[in-house]
């Protein structure tokens, strides 16, 4: 972009943080060359794999004389008990998923039973039903905070969180998880 102007101006006289999300090698290379931060896909199975992805992106940036923050996306289902969270997740993401929309999104990416093995198709279908592939974080407040702490230990700078229903779920998340993250040193306390 050239000649771009922002209004209102960023707070504090600084420029905005430039972020990029790109799972491909081309997308990551673009982020490393041009951005302050990069969204990467956290592994659903291995924290070590996530840490390696972060390390690879940061090493690529350093090789170009730059530093880059690494972020991921998570979809949170947080309830007072793990069972209640799992039940809610199943209700929203499995029983009431908009499978027609999911299948349309996958078709735009040329992912179908005709183009990939059935097991891969079903895996992608589940991932896209659950927040477009964001990392599922499902549990009670202690578990959710611990999962976010583990992602920080893997080197992630931050996480973009999605909730199924922000109006209902964000107050509970703020009341129950944010304080835990503050006590872990992962979030600054909000000053009154």
C-alpha cells in the first residue's frame, strides 16, 4: 500500500502493529519481510511442534535483521467444570455446526472427499466448524489459563481468542480467566 492514511491515529503517537496471517511458505516469508507479527497455526497435538514453528519464524526474521512476534488463534469454551465446557463445545460445534457453510468454505479451498483422503476431509471439516481452524481450548478456568500459559511457554507473543457467544461468555472469561493469567504473570493488571 502506498499513500495510506489512518484516522484516528494510533494511540500514543506510534504506528500500528502490522500483522499477517499466512500458513503457506509464501505467506510466512511475506510476514517475515514486512510485518511486526505473524499469525501461525498452533499444533493441536504437540506444544513442541508449536514451539518449533515459533522458533522457525523468529529465526527467519532474525536472518533478515528483524524481530517478529508470533500469535495464534484459539477458540475458547470455558465453563465452571470441564464436563460443562465439553458439553457446551459439543452442543455448539458438533450438534449445531453450519455444515453447509463449512462445506462451502472447504470447497473454495478445493478440499473435498474427491480431492483429499476421507480422513483428512473429515478432520478439516471438524477444524473449520470449530472457529475456522483455531486451536480449541475447552475446559474450566484453571485449564483454560494453563493452556494459554503453555502457549506462552512455547514462545507465542499472544493469542486471538474467539468465543461462540461473546455477549454471554466474555464476562465469565474476564472474571475467571484473566485474573489467573495476571497471577501467572502473563497479563498486566488493569489499573483503575
